[in-house]
């Protein structure tokens, strides 16, 4: 075979890959739309599920935290899976698992709620890791804007799913089962739109491929920069999930009605979505990300400090925290591509950071609640959460420097 054959083949693969970029972008956005909706639709229905199935408070809490734990466990093994199957097929498998999981979770048979929840958590864990890698590989010059865009879509649909959960349950005699089942339709649509991508040739290079040198890749687990990215991801996740999980109880203790607390949480998520969209324009123009990391982390710090010192103005503080949460999430996802030297390494960094991040996200609200129970107050848990936001400033500044893992 002539020496020029390999570059030509590689170029041909590149041309085939982006022959229909609008179809690929539509597929990416539809995948993103399904990364949280199956989870956020559960919270508003949890009391109904608990009463109908006679679940204990512990079991109900596990139903909420199980996906985060699966994210933490499965994220590190996803890069190896993607290397064997290819990114497109891994995403296709994830979407198929998601559809099956949502359907099973809605069935009345014993144990289906838990089996479906496990499949949903596994599916989203796989997609979480490989989607930023796909963006880095296929849109290297527009990766930051693409990631900001799909994060905004993900957050918008997640908030919509939360808001529609109870109205959908009231529309049908099946109640909460029907409401949860509805989210199998957008997952099925995403799978159908993604099917053309499964015909792509595999792009992973193995050490056994004749004539092709494997891409040298340092594991992010052994890199200080890898840990800086992972801890930034984890620290911003802790604050977000702690506020989502505990703000209603915190607000009630200060005389706020459940309706008002729910409205303020909705504003918190809405502001975060707005920040996602703003990052589409800001992130691609930044020479490095230290200033963005500093500003987004300080917004969260201001929000938490306000809740600690002036809880009567909680809506104002949630707006600050929401702006910081939305921008921090996009920045954390963008770091997977920005701090890696090629898309295989980006998959490894994504798997590591999301494993650490979601483990902290699962533990953070639990420990926050434990501290509240031990002290019978909110001062100590909020003070510790405030300290964690300062650590986010530190790791954000370190991860924001313009360099990659070598």
C-alpha cells in the first residue's frame, strides 16, 4: 500500500464524518436534551411514588441519589468502552438503554422501578462522558460554543421536565407512571436521529493497527491538571445539588412558604440556563479561562454568603448562585476538551472528572443534611459550603490556565 494511502483514508473519514453537519448537530442537541429530563422528572413525583409503593424515606432518597452514584462508578470505565466500540456506537447504546430504562421504570411489576433507574443512570453516565469528546473531535474550533449550547439545552429540558411532571401525572389514570413514561418519547426521537451516525467508520486507533502509531496519552489520573479539572467539576456540583436538595427546607425554617420556595428554586435554575447561553458567546473569545473561573466561582460564593448572612433576601442570593452555577457547569464541561491534547485523552479526562464530580455531588447534600441534624441549624453547614466555594475559586484558577495534559 502506498504511504499516501493512510492520510487519504484519514481525510476521507473526516469528510464522511462531517458530510451532514446539521444532522450531527441536531443529534448532539437531542442527546443533550435527554441527559437530565429522566432524572429531574422524578423529584416532584417522589411523594406520590413513595406513598403508592410504601417506600421508606431512605429508599426514596436512594432513588434520587442512585443515578449520581452510577455516574461516579461508571464514568471511569466509559473511556475504555468508547475506545472499543467507538464514540458513535457508545452514544447509540446509551440512548437505547435510556429508552428501555424509562419504559421499565414505569411498569407496575415488582422491582421494575429499580431496574429501570439503574439502566437510566448507566445510560446517562456513558453519554455524559463521551458527548464532550465527540464535540472536541468533530468541532475542534467551535468546541466551547457547542458545549455551552448543549449544556443550555440540557438544563432547559431538565427544568421543563421538572415543571411538567405533576401536570402530566394528573392527565392520566396511571399517574406518576404515565408522567415518567412520557420522557421515553424524546429519548426514542434522539435514538432515531442518531441512527445515521452509527454507520460511521470507527476512529479509535489501537496499538495493533498496522502502520499506525498509537497516540501517546498520559492518564489524567496521574496529572495535577487532571485533578484540578476534576475537583473544579466536583466542587461546583456540590453547591448546585446541595441548593437543589436543601433550599426548600432551609427556606421553610425562615418562614418561606413551599410555593415561594419552589418559585425561587425555579428562578435559580432559569438564571443558570441563561448563564449557559451567555457562555456560548463569552467562552470562545477567552484567551484562557482564569477570569471566567474566578467570576463564576465568586458569584456562587456571594450567593452562599448571602444565604448565610441575610437569608430573608434568599431570591437575590439564588440569582447570584444561579449565574455562577450555570457558567461553572459550562466551564467544567469545556475543560475536558480544552485541557486535553486529543479526543482520546479528552474521554479519559471526562471520565475521571465526572466520576470525582458526581461522587462529591452525591456525598455533598448527604453530609450537609447530617451537619444540619447534628447542629439543629444552618450556620455550620452553610459556612462549610462557603469554604468549599473558596476551594472552587482556587481550583478554577489553576485549571483555567491555558495548557494541556502532556
